[in-house]
C-alpha cells in the first residue's frame, strides 16, 4: 500500500493494475525476429555466451562425420597422431615470430571450439597454402587438421591445414 501511495510499481504488476496508467504504457512495435545467426551474434556480444542455441548446432552431423576426435576426448590422443577437428574459431589473435628461420612472419593463435569443448591452437603461415587468409577469422566454422601438443599444462593443437566446410567431402 505504501508503494502504491508513492507511485511505485510492483515487479509483478501488470497493465491491468489500477496503479498502472495507460498513458505510460506503449506497446512494442511489431517487428520480425532476427535470423538465427544474427540473434546468436547479438547474444554473444551482449552476454559473452549463447543462450538460445549454438552456431555449430546446425552443422553437427557434418562435423561429427568428418572429425576424427571430439575436443572433450583430446586427452585420449597421442602427440604423434594427426586429427581432423570441425569447429569454430574464437579468441583469435595474430602474432609475429620473434626468432628462428621464419622470424618476422605472422602466425595465428586461437581457440577451436566444437560442441564438446575447446582447445588452444596455432597456425603458422608456411604450414597452410595462401588461401587460408580468407578462411581464418573470428567465428568462422571450419575443419582443422593437425597434431595435439601435450607439453604444456593444457593441450594445444598445431595446425597443418584449414579447410572450409564445403570442401570437406572431397578432401576428408
């Protein structure tokens, strides 16, 4: 009653309540829903994670078909085994090699995320032919071929090749 006297609305109140004035209520405009990709991008930007789905969900069958290991099972792999992982690039950053025969060249470090987990990865330019530049970008969904490295606390993947989903059938 004290809230009503001072004009305070209840969080459980509704437009039909006597203290809710029709002049303050403006209905939202009737607009179409965002496409799934745009909705997920906005969720990720606003919250830092996905709520209504995952960008990889619609490719789940294809990713399972050609991936040789799920990222949750990386610890079951061996360092000398080559694997194919289907997933999405997140947390990408470009760095420059400071020493060695390739000093001064850029390499890319990013996480590969599949529907079961994620792994840190690194792609050195000499490993991949030139078209990789158009493929490797944040939120790109690709197939990655490489070997896992277990020398650090968390395993990482050293990539040999990056393939677009469209070329999976012919190359994998």
